[in-house]
């Protein structure tokens, strides 16, 4: 049965976390926004009896599920991207929720007063928010990811257990987003978190992920998405 992913066109956004999982296993899926446009995404938002607050959301037969972490919690067992161990399945979900927290904070750097205003109308506040994000929040989050990778009893190759999970794919996208939005910061911080950076590179080189990244299915980062590169918000760590 084909998976239907609903997300806005033109940006990778939160939908990219789901795409990476589907691409890794060569799942049969349709990117509805890309195929039919944003109007179709909005139409499905209005039509569902269990509507999502906002995209991304996934339709799979009679199931419609929104929120990135919930989508991946649903997809994980179906795609073989999470362990069967219930305790570790919840741990994987916890990691994904933490990735979602950092993603939201990265967005709020350039829109600290809210998404309803243009960046140009909140630049002073964004500069102050960026300073704290660079100095405190990025090291705190990356430090936690480094810790759980190095403390994984099954080895340092993956976040959970001894095989790839959707959380590994999502951490790859998070680091990729930081590389785009804060290249100076990420370059100087990278040596402090070698295990995280090694995971990022391993995921990049996985055959299906590498193929996807080189294809036109991958929407590049840009200044309309969650991760935005404004040089004035970036600095060495």
C-alpha cells in the first residue's frame, strides 16, 4: 500500500525527516505536495476526520497521522527502522522528540517573535536569540546526542541498538540543517562532537540516502524553510 506524504512544496522542512525514512528503505510513497501542489495538501487537512494541526502528515490506507515524531513512531516498525524491544522503541521516540525540540529552536532563532512577522521585522531580536542559541543551546543539544551515542551499549555506530533507526536519519538531517544555517558555528563546534559528526557522514554515504541526496527529489535548503542561513546570525563557536 502506497504511503502518501503531505507537506508544503519548495522547502525540505519537517517533511524531510519523514522522506529520509521512506527513501532509506525505498518505500512506495507519493509526495503529494510535490505531485499535486499545496492546494491538495490544504484540501486533505480539511477533509480528514483526524486532522493535523499542520503538515507534515501521512496517509496510509485508513490511517492519517500528523506530527513528525508521531509519523515516524508509526512508520518505524513498518519500515524496519526501529527495534522490536518496547523499551528501546520508546527511547527512539524520545530521541526523535528531542530532535524536534532542537529543530523548533533553530527555527525560532530567525523568527523569535513568531512566524507571522517577516524576518526583517524582528532582526534585532533574532540577533539576540542567535547569540544564546550558538553559545548555549547548540552545545547542550549536540552534547546530549554525543553522550547517548558514546554510551550506547551496542556500540557508537547508531543512537539505539546496533542497527539504523529513523532517529539516526533525523539526526543526520538536523546536523545537515545546522551546517547550512550556521556553517561557521558548526565548523568550529564539530571537533567537540566527533561521534555525532561521524554518524552524520555515515548516513550521508548510505547507498539509498546518497542516491536521494543527488536526485531532484531532494529540495535544497533555502531561506524559506526551518533552517535559514542569514550570515549575521552565524559566528564561530
